[in-house]
């Protein structure tokens, strides 16, 4: 029996009920059900015993708010079962990360408010339990840049900073010596992972953890180790992952995909990496920021997006059809009303009383018909209203020929550059050489910690090269997404920031930035209070308004929702200036019309044929590592 398609878990709303019904009947939904069954079959062998397939969490009349902003209102009927892997999606700022923290039930998270309802199920805890135990030990929240090592290693007596001064091996040995309950299990899992990586040609993964303290690991390396320990722990039933792929290299993303699927653990994750979502997710939870609801879909991520696009297009057509019918009925009513008024004023020739009475009688009937048509029109709109589809203003960076100039000195060059900080060399191999001419679009990929961000910093002058020369042409006006993110004036509003960088009056600056996707509320909030996606939009808007002719982008897809990401892809593909991008997002890189793609490694900077070839070269090794590690 086919699995039902997406269903709304909130009370019916005007227009939205129609949209979900269309989605349920769509052929794409049937295809998605087939994909979902296939994913479920693939996962079945990793499931736990039948008596453990309980409801881990249930959302029952759950409302969620931050300050005066309502994020969710009265969500019920959403269940999370053991072994399910859920992609949590929605526009930037809709409350996805806040919902993850609510599911984690941590006592320190008091900036949001849960309504009268809340959470039920095997992993649900009371407020009093959270205060005494620090929340359920079976739930682990993994946030982008706030890894809690002391909690994971069960060493509450040790300060987090002290733990970060240790290497992974030393930290695990200390946990075992301290008698941490899961320390021996962690040591064995870590040993198996090290053996597997050595055996299958990924020895660099283990080497960095033996030589580098936890606090000095690159964000990607730290996250990979943290998640690896969590996945191997039997006492953790639910992982909540907030943008887990943001700092991971391509090999680590492939590893994480395989590990999450084979671990059999329940996972709820937020990610803007479409390829990752499609591999990992067995269902989708979608947050509707406008209606404050949560919709569940038992489909793959790509099927969900196809169904969403189909439903959106069908709703658009239905809205247009309804508006056309409303106009036609209004036109008919107006004509009848006009005929009625004309007949009432009719004066027959030669004082023909019969003709006058006939005209006035027909005018009366026309007036009644007009009233009936208007009643029909209003009843149809009231009974089955279709909401208008509102499209967000697209982001565009337009350059004129004067800004591009002649391109006489507009190249980005690196000549025999040795990357590093002070005397700490990052790439122990050939020096790096690169030339990017005006109008080229070049991508750089590579392992975590190899120096990709350092390469960009060296180009822009933020870091001095240990050896060699890096230069930006005099004719280049560079927009640096990474540098701007770090130097944003957190105390200024987005309106004030745009006014500062463009010289526009405050009112006009606000009007301009709204066109790039920020809401009126976001425009006048301090930048420190904006979500990362809104900050990225503000920076990209400043690039558009200042007419930059070269973009240096370090992981630009990290903080953008799917709609904004598609806009950025379209912008970059039509952009006449130079683009130099570092990214691990495969879907993002595949969609870009790149001139060249390079891999940075210990062998220096080498051009590769394609991203697919790069992924395929390591996929077999990653699969073998996961199999040996989790099944050893």
C-alpha cells in the first residue's frame, strides 16, 4: 500500500489546505513515496529491536516564541520515531535552530518560550528534571560553533578551556582515568576509527588529532571528531545537528552521510546542503514562517522540493483562475447593475406606459440578478479562498562596463606562495601558484585544515605569505564575504550599515536593502541580533550597491536558505566580474558555471577535471572506513 504524501499537522488554514491536497495527489508524491520506501528498506537492517521502536519525541500543541516573535503556534501530531532521520527546513529566521534547542530540552536555553503544550515521548523530560540532570543524556545537540566537549566526554568537573588544551588522545585517556561512564567505549570507538582510516588511505585524518590540541583543530576537524564519538555511543538515541556540513570538507561530508545512515540513530538536522539532505533524510519537517506551522512529509528531500515547487505553481495558477473568475463575476454584476439603473430611469416615447413598465420591470429583475451574482462571487471567495503566492525579491548584482574597465590590471595572482601563520607552514609541499583573470569563475576544494581559508586571507592581505607573492590587480574592486562577515559592525543596524558603506541617506538605504530579502523588522535590528543568513544578504546587498567587480567567497552557501542560495547561484552565473570561491557544497558547485576547479592539498594547488571525479576518488575509501569503524 503506498505511503501517504505530505500532510499538514496544523489546523486547516484558508488556501493552505488546498495546497497540501494538491501535493498529495501529485505524481511526484507517488514517486517520492517510492523513494521513501527504498530509503526505509536500506535502513531496516540497521534498526533496533522491535520493542525499542517507541516514539522518542512527540510535539503536542507546541508553541514556540522568542521575545514577542511567535515562531510556531499549536503544532500537534508530529512524531519522531527511533531511527528516523529528519531534515528540518524553512526560510532563514523561521526558528529552525531554536526548535532544535527546544527539542534538546537544555535548562540553559531560556531565551525562548514554550507554550501550554510541549513535548511528550520516551526522551521528553520535565523542567525540574532538566534543572537537576542538565537534560536528557540520550539527546545530544551539536551546534555549529559551540561544541561541548566536557558534556560529550562526561567530564563536568573539568573546565571546557582546559579540555581544549588537550589532544583527542589525551582527552580520552583523561576521561577514562576520571572514571567517566562511557570513557572505555569512547576509547575503543576512537581506536577503531583510527585503524580504519590508516587501513584505507585516510591516515591524515588520524594524524591531525595526535598532533593538534582540540582547541586548535579546524572547525571541520573538531566537528568530525565530536560527531564520530557521538555516533559510536550506545547511550545517545537522538542527534540534533545544526548545519553539520558547514565546516566539513567533501570527504568528511561523504563520511558523515554514510555514518549517519549506518548508525541507525534518530537524527534531526538543519542543513542547506541539498546533496547531503537527499542522502541522509528519510522525511522532512518544514517550518512555515508566515503561518507559524510545521508540516511533515514522509519523502526524500528532493521529492519534497519537487512537490513543493509543483504545489506552489498549482497554487499560483489556482489563485490566478480564482481572480479571473472574480473579475468576470464582478463584470457581469456591474453590467446587470448598470442595466437595472438604466431601466429604472427609462422614459418611453409618446408616453408609452406599457413600454415604460416593461423596462422598469426588467430593470428590477436585473438588479436582483446582479445581487445574486455578487452573492455567488462573495460566497465562492469565502468558501474556498486561495492564497496569493508571494515571491521574495531576487538578489542581483549588476555591473556596467565602466566599472569593469579595460581589465588591464585586473588579475588575481599568487606566485610560489607558502601558506601559513608566522612560521607555522600549513601545506608541507609544493608552493602555491595561481592566476585568475577578470571574468573567470574559479572554485577551490580540499581537506579540512589544508589552508583554503588561509589562501583567501593571504590573497586579500589579511595574512602575510611566509614565502612568495600574492597580488590583487589595481583595477579590481573586491567584495570579500569572509572578511565582511568578521568585520560587520554588530552594534549598527542593517540600514545603518548599508548607509555607511554606500553613502545613501538612511531612508533610501532601508528601501534598497529590503529589495534584497531582508524584512522591515530585520532592517532596523542590530546586526548582532540577525541570523547568519540575514547578515549574508546584507553583505551581498552592499556588494551589489557598491558595484564590486571581483568576489572572494569563503563557503557562501553556509548560512543561506535554499531560495537565497538559488538566487546567489543565478547571480554568480550572470556576474561579469571575477569569482573566487571556496566551498564544500556539492550541489552549489555543480550549479555554478565554473571556469576551473582546483584542489588544495599537500601537493600544492592542482586543477581537477570535475567535482564528481574528486568525490568518486575518495568515496570507496570512506565507505570502507565507516563499515570497519561502526561494525568492528
